[in-house]
């Protein structure tokens, strides 16, 4: 992906993203974003540029988070901003929008001056990764914020301490901190700690994500299953012979570049053992026995638990009515529903965790 560019013309402000050779789009995500119904994400409009794609996001009426942070924030406005960002990113994660594909530079995150609603740019390029961690994003917010003079900034020091604690940022501790300094009523999703290892899990989890202990005897508050957007193949250039939108003539330039080459091999790495398994079949089975990836020493895994399907350079996981379910990035998926896998996705078969990578 080329560096995003802001284009101001005819009283409109557009952020443009251009793909590069070898990149393709995720049709599932483009379909969702094009509808404009994903809260917290700008709608995307796609056109062809030679044999590649351009993504356009209309950010008219918004200001960059970078500018907003310099305006002088009090504790109330700062806590409201953190709460807004936290809730949006949590909601996107449960909707299978990978945070790694969200632009997290303060100059590329936008906020409405009137409503103070934060909106992000999601880049639906296959296997795209901004390489900006949540820890760095939040620390950059603290670093670049101009606080109102005369304020006691102990609450800022406490936030910095939470962000720098441990190897990975604790979203549980961050959520509790935001609730503590915020004046609004807490409506955050319920969490629970595992009685065996003390790890934080969603209240409706069937197993602890850290130690695999079963929660089946504990009270559940929500047994709903995420129904993913219909998984479809990657967008091809043939589907976009006509632009989805008209772009300014001075923005589009024709280029003679060869079409992207699809990826034909991927891996899943078992978190418990560190062992990697190459996915080199169009239908790759995972289970306890008689599978391409066998997990014989785990009674939670079904005999034939799930399949990973490769189609046109894209990969999808399908749960095969397993007893203890399949999870993608912590969310249970329905049986016999294809869910597209992006690089660095975490797949859990019962309580056995793997990382998918290209």
C-alpha cells in the first residue's frame, strides 16, 4: 500500500489509498464498508487505477485527531475521547474487523468537531498490517495531547503506567481505568476472570483463552453467536470494469502493471507447542485424528473439528458442527459458515489456539 494522501477539492476532503503490485482487496470487508453501516469506520468507495485499485474515504467535516489533541483537553474531554476510541475498537473487533488493518496515525484518525465522534479508516487490502500496536497508539495520544493549564495530571500518569505494564496492553485494566475517570455510566460488555489462572475472558466464553479451563458450569449472560458477513471471493478487476464512483480526472493515472498473483500457501502455528503446519491443500482438515492437522492429545477437540478452505488465493475456516466450537479472534463462529482468515488471525478449536499466517 502506498502512503495515504489527503485530497481537498470542491469543498470536499478525501483520503485516498492506493494498492501496489501483488495486493488485492477483501470483498467481505469492501461490501461491509461500502454500505456505510459500520459504526466507527468511514465508508469506502473503490475505483480501478490501471490494473490496481484506489480506495476513497470522504472525511469532509471531520478534523484529524492530531489537530484535536492540540486544542487543549480537560479531564472530561480526554476521558470521553478515550472511551469513544476504546468502545469503537472493541466493537470492531467483535465484528471481525482486524485492528491491524486500521490506520492509527493521529493524522489519519478523524473526529467530528460537533459530536466528538471518532471515526477510523479501515484498509480492506488482503493481509494488510499497519504495524502500529494498540499500546503505541494510546501512548502517542498521551504524548501528543495538549492538556489545559492548571490541571492535575496524575490521571495521565496513571494511564501511562497502565499502558506500559506487562508485555501486552491489558484492555481489561484500560477499560476499568476509563470507567473510573469518566462521569458516564459504564455500559461496557461484561468480563470475567478465570478461577484457575485469573485471565480475563468475555463473560460468554465457553473456555478460558489462556489455560483452556471450561466455563460450562458458570453462569452465562449471553449465548449469542456471531453471524459473519457472507464470505465471498476477493474482488477481481473484472468486477470493477466500471468505477464504483467517479474520481477527479487529475487523481487517476493509468499504469501498466501486471495483475496480482494469488497466495497459494499459508500456515497455522499451534500456540501451545510452537509447531507450524503448512496449509497446502484446497480443503485442509483440523481435528483429533484422521486430519491434515492432528491434535491427538486434546480431548476438547473433535475428531474432525473444522476445515480451512483455500479458494482463489483466499482462506476460510469452517466449523464442522464440533462439540466445543470454533472461534476466530475470540468470537464463536456458526457451524458450516465460511469465515475469511487474514494474516495474524487467531483461530481456536475448542480450547486449542493457533495463529494463521501467510
